[in-house]
C-alpha cells in the first residue's frame, strides 16, 4: 500500500508539472522519496516482505525517480529549447533504468557471502555501499535547479531564477546525474550505519535543526541536501578504499586453511586394541 501511494505521488507530480504547478510537483516527488525510504523497512518490521513487493517497489522507483524528474524538468526549463531539449531527459531515464536493473540483478544473482571465523570475503565491506547514486538520491540531485529556482522565486530574485532555468544548466545536471547513477562509484548506503556514541547528540541536534529549516524554508533545505550529498561522494570513495585495503590486509594475515577432512568412509580405521587374556 505504501509503495502504491508513492507511485501515485509520482504520477501526481507529473500531472502538476503539466499544469505548471512546479512547487506541487516537487512536493509530490519528495513525498514519493519519503515513502520509498519507509515501505521496505516497514515491510521487514511487519515480516511482510515478498518478491512481489520488491518488484513493485522497483517499478515504482523507476517511474517516480527515473521518469518523473526528467519530465518535470523538461516542462520547467527544456520545453522551449527545441528538438534537442528532450535528449537529456531521455538519457536520464535510460540511465536510471539501467541503474535499477543492475541493482535488482545484484540483489538476486550474487552468491551469498560466506560466514565463519576464516571467511574474510573481499566484498563483505561492500554491503555498506551503493554502486552509483541510488535512484531517490539521483532524483533529488536532478531536481536541484528546480529547488534553487523555487527558492529564488520565493525570495524575489529573478536573476537567480533565470539562472536556475538556464537550459544548459538543467541539461548538464541531468546528464551528470545520469552518469553518476550508472557509475561504479561506491557511495554510503547508511543501511548498516552505526553512529559512535560521542556523535549521537550532535547528530540528533543537527537532524532537529535540519527538520526545522525544512519546515520553514523547504526549497533551501532540499537544495542544501543536494549539495551535502554531492560533497559526501569523495568521502564515500575514500572510506571504501580504506575498508578495502583493511580487508585485503586482513585476508593476507589469515593463515592458509588446512585441507578439509576426508569422508568417514575414506578415513583409515584405528587398529583395534589387543585382546586382554583371561585370568588363570
């Protein structure tokens, strides 16, 4: 049901863009992204996960974060460019489809990582990272010019709104995010993220502050979130390389395992003890 509501939110965003209500369109996609972050977790919490739900969630993600952002930006800034104005939108949608297909294939096709005291798998650390920008984050990055334009309109800054509506800027952002989505850059997934105890209080205060800014000035907060996520990319890459180096060093330190025991039928039988002589 949550996935279905998120799908409807994406469709409503596209309908709002057709009517020229771009603020409503942006809000609809933000709601779709919020729902996408909840539906899987709630399903696991209620033990209601299923293959059908996973496939439906992927289809909803493709429409909400692969089709709708390009469609909205086309209506907002690229419609009057001419025949080439739709090309960045096509490239963005195609790359998002490839990114989601790769994610689904990796989720169902990779062999399970072995466990045990000697199972130092080189890719075990990779579970904390996405490969490429995930679809919801990619949609948020693609909509960065729209967030800036809506904030400029709110503040009465026509020059900034005109800059955010520049077709070359919007097309460049769409193409850049498209390539980031299909790249092999490792990015923090935050699924297994553990906050050190000394950072819990600052994180809670920062989250509360961001929520307050999001309520008071949503477009500025959403644009700032896109900038923060972009700045995090090199730090994610550095963290991934450090964890990979640690895993490889740990793997080299593990002594070579002894060969597995032979089956019981092939083991040599121990010699039977000598029979005890009966007392005289």
